[in-house]
């Protein structure tokens, strides 16, 4: 490379750097920064108030969320009533719908079912008496030739993983 081209690249970089940093157009500041006063978190056992109850979902989801918070934040897990961040969840929907239909030999057959799970979460910053609520919903497809019990056995780990990730992101992106 010649000196003139190198100087051009360096000048361009400096000008763009000044333009973006001087105008606050571009920033690396994190959106979901927690209040530094929050030190402890309590994740209560989630409830299941859906018309259909998967008995394995709520304890596994609660535990997975506890583990995720402990691993990915500096918060200390507690069972105390005076936790700085108190998290409650309720499964409010657990339903199956037919989403895919196929036709074979003139007969209509269901080919794909969709299990939808919705969790209502309430997270309370007890230091500021700041209560926020949100719904997190995920859908999981399974073949129509499987019963719901069979599908649940195969989908439980995926449901717990995806829902806990979504709940975590919803809680910690709002602060």
C-alpha cells in the first residue's frame, strides 16, 4: 500500500469516529443495566393456572430461571422475603391447536399441532417499589400423530430452556 492510501484510510477513520462519537449517534452503553443497589433475587415457584396442567413445567422452569440468573448476573439467590428483586410467574395458557393440514386420497388429515405456553411474570424491585408485569409466550410444534403426553416428554427441555431465556431477557432488558 502506498502512503497516500494509508493516510486516506486513517483520515477517514478519524473523521467517522469523531462524527459518530461527537453526535451520540452510535453508543455501546448497555440498555439492560441493573440498578447497582440490587444484590439479591428470589425466584418463587411458578404457579400453573392454565386449564391443562403439565406438572413438570413449573418446577423445572422456576429452577432453570434461578440457575440462569445465578450464572449470568452478579445477583445472589435468596429465599428471604426481603430480596431486592422478587420474581413470580404463572402459567396462564397451555393449549394445543392444529396448524398444519394435509390432504391424502381426498381425506383431510392433521399433520402438525402447536402447543402454546404463556407465562405471566411479575418482577418487583423491592428497593424502589417498582413492580413490572409481562407475558412471555412460546409455541412448540409437534407431529399430529403424537399424543400431547408424548409431545410433552420430547418438548419439556426445549420449553423450559426457551421460556426461561425469554423470561430472563424480559426481566433484565427493562432495567
